[in-house]
C-alpha cells in the first residue's frame, strides 16, 4: 500500500522529495560540528557562553566517567534536568558511552519517577541537587545504581554562580547537602577528572541501536517507552534541516524553552542546533517576562514552541514594549494552533508561525506547513521528505478519498522501532509497516492534512460525532477567550455532552449566554457546548499541551460524588 504523494507537487524547489539518510550516530553531529567550528557558541545560558569545543570535551569527560562506573552498550541512563548546559552534555555523553538516553520530567512525583526507572531498567540517573532528596529515595526502590548530581550554578557566569545558591536558599527555605560516595557522584568533580578516549571503544549500528527511550504521556494508561534508534532521530533531524531551507548553517539562534525531555524539543532545538552548528539559547523554564526579555536581548531567530506559549506571550500586558522582530520562523507543535494566535504572533514578530504534527513514536515530526511558501490555516501541512501518509479506510484496507475523515497513518525512517518490552502494544499500532496514529483527520486535494481530533477524544452525543478541536476553534474566535479546551462528559440522555473549560482574558467578564450566542453562529447546534466552566488556568504538560484527560477525570469524580451524595439523602 502506497499513497500517490500528491503533496510533492507543491514542495518548493529547495526541499528535496527524498533525502539520503546517512548511516551515522547522533553523536557524530557533535564531533563534526566541534571539529569544523570549535569556537562557535553552542549554548548561551543565562549569560554564560559555551563553545562547541567545550561541549564536546565535557561530553567526552562525562562519557568516560559513565563507562568507568559500569555503563555498557545498551544500558539505560536517565536524565532528569531542565534545559541547561548539563542536559545537553549528559545527552551526548550517554550516547558516546553507548548508552540509551531516558529523558525524565523533573516535575515527576516519586511514584512516576520510580515507575519509569523500573520500567526502563535505568542504571544511572543524572539530576539536579534540588531534586536529590526525591532521587535518593527512589534509588533504593529501583534498578538505579548511581546518581550523578549537578547544580544549575555549575554553568552560570560570575557573579550569578555565587548569588544563585543564596536566592535558592531563600526561595526554597532548605539547604540540600550532597555527599559523595561510591554511588553518588558530583558533576562538577567529574568535569575535573582526566579522561581516556571512550569513542574508540565502541561500535554502533545506527539502524538497530536504540538512542533514546522516550516515554509517552500515558494519557490512556501507564506510559510506554518509545524506542527511537539513531537512524530514526538522525533522519528526522535531517528532514527538519531540509524543511527550514532559508536558514544559514552556524548563523541561527534557537530559543530553547521546549524541554529536551520532550521529543519535540530534543529534535527541533537540541539535535537541529548541533547538526547545523547553530546557537541554543536555553531557559530552564517558561516564564513570560523572562522569555520576552531574552528574546529582546539575545535576538533568537528560530522559536519552536507550543500554542500555549505563544498565547501567554501575546497576552502579556506590556507585549507592545518588547522588540520580537529577530524571530523569523516558528514551528508550533504538541497541540492545535488556533488561527487567531498564528495571525497575531506573525503580525507581532514579522516572522512565520506554522503548525506541524508528530508523535513521540515518530521522532517526532511527520508533517508541517511550509514556512516560506503556501501554508494553509488550520492544516498541519504536508508530510516531510521520505515520509508517506494517508487516511486509512477500514472497509477497503486502503486510503480514503480527499476530504473523507479517518485515522491518519504514517510510514518513514523516523518511525520508532517499537515500544520497550511491549511487543503486543507494538503490534497493535503497526500494520504492514504503517504506524496507526490514533488521530482522526482528512487530506485535501493538494495533499495538505488536517487534524480533526484524537480517536479517543471524539465526543459521541445522541449518535453524532463531535470533534473537540472544531468547537475549540470556534470559541477561540471570541475576543475575550484566552484559552479553551472542550471535552465530552457523561450525560444520561445524550450519552455524552459537550463541555467547554474556558480561561477568559485578564479582567474580562464572560458569561455562558454570551459564548452560547457567539458560537451558535459558527457551528451546528448539536456541537455547541451544553455546559461551560470558567477557570483561571488549565492543567498542562511541561510543553504546554492542555491535559484534556485530567479535566475529564475531574468531571467524572464530581459526578460520582454528586451521585453518591444524592443516594445518601433520605427520602422526603
């Protein structure tokens, strides 16, 4: 089964239809760039500049230390760090040592962390001193044998490296002491050790060797470890570079706010920057004022982000006072990009903001709109080079016609090897080499794809299929709506009914009646929310993806409690 790839007719001349995917490892990017431009700035972090030569040297030192403490080819090493120089160094060090990177969210609870460490069988965990108490408790419960502890101030310039611990002590009201031992190691001490050459000790098979174990969000069950090989990520990084054909090697500055523990940040910031010799401007967390100041001062040219980030920036009360004109291109991922946000952000910066699409299982990008050619509002764009895609037809086992809705399926060199230790789950999403995404969408006659919704998020009310994204787009058009998410909630009559969780703009007064009247002019009456809830904020992942499932579970608990109370009330 193969599609007609009609989207290739609309590719700009600068983007090849097919790329040659080299048989090389991810760490080869670092060695090649450091050799070619050793003095080029690789990382800017809160005033500190690190060259590609230093990045390579520090990565080799840590890789050597990992080998000395017993890390062998194929061993899993977890990294639980925010975006900082140590996270980049650790990433390449694990790969150089032959290990498999297990990216871990620093916000995980002890239970979440213990599950991921045990499931992956991680041997080493690299983390911050602030997270040491949590990591130490977890170590006794899992397969983790060694902890490597670093401090953010280890890579801060003077005097920030002196002031930072003082500020943290006042803020957290706790002093964390880490004592070295045979199994507890200090990152700063490792950087002072002499090293051997770990590069010459190992051989790699990029097509087969897993580079990263990327855990999915677990919104429909326990998180699964996605096995991404060196070839998977190398291929996706090369596709990304080809798509951004107007960028200049070694000349771009990428704003790195999307966390590296999310596959989207790993590819579009970390891997792309090192492959192309660009500078990464890293921020350890997304904070609106700090981000605006950083953009104005450091002048990034590329800003991969999530819709909620662009929304938050646009709604800053003093946004007009900041110069954001350095930004030339933004690829938005992790969630649907509202039309109003795209248009407002492009007007504010003068750059291009387009929506892309992908999954942890696809390294992650499979589709994107063209940055400097035709891009269609509301579309996720066209498949990337070397990538095939279609709308699956269950009845025929082939593809549906343009504009017909169905499940999006994809195939390409960036598609995962499978789920870690879960052959049945792997088999469930693969058929004849195609990955079934679980997303419902359609393709137009030109080969541009559109997401309607997650297969599991479709609301079925009185027999009608209602797609939350369509309702959300209609609500986003209201000038007083800042954020919104729509979900199906249990309803005794309709089976499910539509509920909208709405965050109004600051100091705005919104009512259910006003939104009802507004949205009825834009979508069919059966799609209009029957229930509204106004909130100050919405639950999100670390990359800003709104957690629809959390809201649904909260709603179910409310209804369950209400039913229980009703049942316990005495009859009149």
